[in-house]
C-alpha cells in the first residue's frame, strides 16, 4: 500500500514532538532493565486469553493507556483503532460508529435504537440506551472488528465493543481526580473500594462530574451556547461466599444536558428548506444572520429561542459465575432505561420560524445463560442462550413560531410523530475450539436468532393525520463462524476466518408509495486473514489483517420533508440497498524501544462502496448509487503514539507523550449523493496531542494540549430546519491540567 501524499505534511507537523521524545531517549542505553511489551489479557471469546492468541482483529485499551491518553469517550479510544470512525449528532451520548465502513445508516432517533455493532459492559448489552458510557475506573476496553454474532449477538455485523470495569476486591482503595481545561471546563472524579466482609463481600463506587461553558456562543439576547453539565456514577458489589461462586451486582447512572446541539451553520441549505425560507430565488441563498458560516465562523450561532439537548440513562445488571471442576456456568441479566430530548429552536436562526419538542424513551431488558469448559484442552467449548426485549416511545412535534413561513398561528403543530415500537428476541449459540494437531486449531461457532418487531405510529402535518401504521413482522437467522489457526512458533499466530453477521429488519413508521411495508434484514459475510507476531524477545508486536466484506440488503434511512400546497410533509422510513462491499487492510505495531521509551502505531486502508443500489431515495429524488462510496468510510486512518518515562526521584517518574491521528476525506452524510459538494464531503485532517506529567505511587499530575496545532476539521454534518444552512460540529483546541491522588 502506498501512503497518500496527505500524510507527508501531517507527519512533519508531528516531527518536533517525536524528536523531543527521541532526544530524551539518548541516555536510555544505560538502562539495565530489558524492555518488553506487556501481555494483554482479553475476554473477546468470553474466556480470559492473551490478545495474541485470539484469532480476531482486536484492539485492547488497558487502564494505563486510558490514563496516559486521557480517554474521556469513544472518540478517544477509537483514535487507537484502525478503520474505525465515529459520527456525532450534536452531544456526548449521540455518537454512532463505523467499523470498516459498516455503519448505522438509520435514524438515530428511532424508537428502538438501531446499531451495526454490539456494546457490552461486563457482558451486559447497553447499546439500547447509550453509545458513550462512563469511562472512569475501567480495566480495559476491547474493540473487535468484523461480525461478532456468536458471543455478542444480533446487530454485531460491523463489530463489538467490550468494556470491562474494575471490580470490587478485598483491599481498601480510594482515588480522587480534578481536571481543569479550556472554556472553563471543570471535572472531578472519585473512586472508593470497601471490603465490607473480609474475603466475602466488597463494594466499589465511582463517579464523575463535569461542567463547561463550551466553545460556541449564542449571540442572540436569549443567550446560551454549548455549555454542558454531565454527571455519571456507578456502584458495584461483589459476593464471593466460597471459592466457586462469584456474584456481581451493578447500578450505573448518567445525565447530560447541553445548551444546544453542538454545531455552527455552513450556509448550505437543502432543497426543501431553501424553498420554505427563500422561495424560488436561484442559487443556494442563505442569510449569514449575524454570525456567518464555517470555517470563518466556528464558535457562534444566533438562536432566537433557547435550546435544551441531552440524555439520561440508568441500568441495573447482575452477573454470576459458578465454577464446577471442569466447566463454569455464567448467568447475566439486566435492564437499561434511557431518555433523550431536544427542546427549543430548530430553525437555527434569529427569526422565530419553528421550534420543537422531542422526547424519546427507550427501555431494554435482557438475559443470558452460558455453560463453558475450563482450562486449555484439546477441545474447548461454550453453549448458551439469550432472551430480551427492547421498547421505545417517541413523542415529537415541530411547531410554527411567530414568523411562520406558512403564516400559521404560533404554537400550531407543523409535523408530529407519536409512535411505540418493540423488539422481542431470543437466541441460542455455541462455539468450540478444536486443537486437532500440533500448532493447529479450528474454531466452529454459530448463533440462531429469532426476532419479532411491533410498530405503531401516527404521523401528522398541520394537525392533519397523514399516516397510521400498525405493523408486526418477524425474522430468524443462523449466523455461523469458521476459523482455522496455525501457530508455527511461539508468539506467532496465523489465522483465516469466514463469519456471517445479521441485523434484523423491521417495519416502516410512515406511509410512502416509494417504500415497502417492511424492510429486510442486513446480511454480511466477512472473509478475513490475520497475522499476530511478538518479536525480538517481546520488544516488538505486530498485528496485521486483510479483510473482504460482502454486505447485502443494506438498511438506508429515508428521511426528508417536502412542500405540499404550502404544508410541510415529512417522510421517514427505511429502504434496502441490494448490495455493498468493504475490503481493506489493518496494521498495528507496538515497540518497547527501551524500558523507558515506547512507541505504537496504527494504519487502516479501506474501500467501501455500494455495488447495487439503483433506486435510492435521497432528499426526495430517486438516484442510482451503484458504485458510489459509503458514508463514514475514510480510505485511510492512521495514528502514532510515543511516550518516554524517566525517574526523577526515588518516588516519582516524569513522562512526555505525543499522539497523532489522521482521517482521510469522508462522505459525511447521505445527502452527499444528491449534493456532491462541501460540507457533505468532509476534508481529511490530522490532530496532534501533547502531554507531560509526573507520576508516583499515589500522585499523578499531567498538563496537556489537545489539537495543539489548532487544526480546523469536522467529521460529519446534520440537517434539520436550519435557516442558515446545514450544521456541523467544529473542532477546537484544548489546554488543560489534571491531578489524581490515590489512597491505598
């Protein structure tokens, strides 16, 4: 693979930081310790294994890296993962991710949260309620690329995120942390571990509070901006009455409220809203509205009504493991509840054209029972079953303001959507690893799934009911996995995998002659070959993967408005593209240059496009997208991290760390297929972060600069009724300092 020219200036910008790290490394040759890369243990196959023994393309981010890189959310640990990108919909907990170009193309405000990936915390599925959970007090995060249906279930066509929290143990522990950064952002976190009954019962609690003035200002007299208030907490209990039983209980809560959906106007306005606001005037005419357009304006809006945007969720889960002599029985159950809301200005301008109320409540209850063998044997096996139900209730209305373009009375409903949906599902699964010869093993797995979906929806326009939909549909599927692995030498693994992923179909929530009554499931076949190496006495680790994905009946959101004799009609539904494909390569490397100087790098190459999609409905027009690239699928992703650590006293080490991340040009929104122009084409960008600090057994102090070169970039765009054009979430530069103290 030949690197694009865009990398060359990007790498030059990182050179000063890497030279700094390399320069302080000169005296490291005298270091008497032999440098090695730490072994990483993961549970990607529901058993503890070295990451180098798992025949899956996987990135694991451990506790130390989470601290060193100041990971606060999914965008931070995705920066360490090749061919993974994310899309933000205007707030912390409204992020969707793309793995190898496989992304959720559905409405993020659907009743039952759609996803093309699984998201588990301590084996409990939380994707129905959150995409960006609490990061405090984690043991590690595992990002698995490619279909993971056997263990992670339905909708894991693109991959899975497996989060493991730190558990209560039999030692007193406490931790407090403070962080202050740009835009008067204040954050504090705390952790406490209490051994209540020695060796039998312990409790661990953690939490975080963060407040910020934000970097976007509403210049309108009503004031506000993207200031936010975020708080989250988790309480866990562990019961170990004997050597065989471990029983965990967990409660987690998060609440986020932001003064607005994070975004600034671009000046590009789509056809419907151009007609609503500007009539038949030629060209893409928009009003700068006192703030102007990105990139000249990256920190101002002009909303005549205040906004309130946010989400709240809580979940309860329990996990019990009982170990027999040769096998273990695991039971997991839980329930998650979430509320998502948008209130206030929706036209994005100083005129009072429209405003909205949106409240979305989601609930999910699920459970799993699994029996598996213990130890490393000729035959290792696991069987299980799962069951669950997801529910969602939508109450959404857009209202005419005082300056309604349709001259309707203020407070009259323009469009409305009241709906209830549910998804009931169950599955049985199993997997076996057979070590059939010296240095060879085979993995056979599969999952049979059944799902029933019910939808009841009422849509309105100007107080007139435009559709009543009461539909039920069901689907079933068997998704197999086959892997063969070869270990010709110690610390070498070569593997090849063929696996199938399944994402359930569903029913439409509105009527339109261009949409069928229901949409089909997505089916994805993944063909993958990988190589994992530990070299030079574990001073160098290399992982490489080649993959080809055949994606059929790709679910694509259909969501737009149109004028009908002066009234605004809304169309919302889902269509299936006949076929898409994704292929590429991934490479990651970790090097212990010396005991003090560590380097890591990641590189992803991706080509993802529709192969057959002749009748796509994009903003009211039917288009042939066959051969077009997919959205959220940059051709190149890359990253580098370097850290040098040296002792400065008998109790403290000092460290310096540099990080660089690159994303190639990206199609940022499905509107790009009708309007093949900026801002729906997001330019390539690279970001450099620097961190320096001191750390001892108890105290850690770090100063950091994120996006140190103040790169202007954005990853995606979103469209509502914006008077001043489609909006995008702009980048910003952040300087900060953090302090952590441990009580042990």
